[in-house]
C-alpha cells in the first residue's frame, strides 16, 4: 500500500512552526506525507453580510475545486469565522469519503472566550480539528468512544475533552482507507 498524501492549504496567517507541528501530528496519525502550500484568495465572495461570517459550504466547494489537481487529501485552513446555514458556526467541514476538508482557527483561541492566551491549547485544538475533518475525508463518521478525535464538537469545551488521536476502531479504519 502506498503512503497517503495530505496537503494543507494555508489560507490564513499561520506561523510555519505552528503548521509544522500540525503536520507532524496529523502526518503520524494518518501515516501520511503531509505537505503545505500557502494560498491567497479574496474571501469577500464567501462572506455573508447578514451573518458577518463566511459560508463554509462555499469555502469547502472552493477548496474541493483545487483538490482535483492534487494527489491525496486536501485541507484548507482558514482564520475566519465560518458557518453553514443550519448552524450558528462550525469549526470545520469535510466531504465524507471525499478529497477535501476545511478547518477554521477563528474560534479556537482562548482569547475568543475572555481567557489568557495559551498557544499549547490553541495548537491542541487546531490539531484536533484538522485530524477530525481529515477523518471524515477517509470515511469516518462521528464516534461515540470517549476521547476519540472523531467525537462531535458543538462547543470549544467539547474539543478540549477529546484527544488528538483516533480510538482504536477509528484508527484501524483510517489506516486501512485509501486516498482515492
């Protein structure tokens, strides 16, 4: 079996060291070669002025268009607040068994909730969201095993209560999944 390939498209202003840490953990978790690309896009076409947020469905479709040119899976990392019409906000989104996912760092920092800045907490949350959304790309649905990264996250506290890693059942499924 060939090694999986995952490309993270950096659409935000994320430090290279932070991205390297995300890639190291995610690459190991998926047994994948993890690469990065800095991308620029005018986000105004994705902005919903009535909600003052960015449409996650449209962002995901945009990223998915780029995935057609990439091998393996692709995740777009954004720093803007995203939503889908049925939810007030989301941390990320993916096509189940698809090539593409998105994740947003907007609601992952402690400062957003009036708490002191904590880069370790922010990094942990970001890794969990990247792993979670990529898990969907590899066919995983939400898991009910306590601590599994595939548990659903409605609130940031939900993210904090889960691990960066898959439970044994989800790990077996993702390790046996293919890129295409």
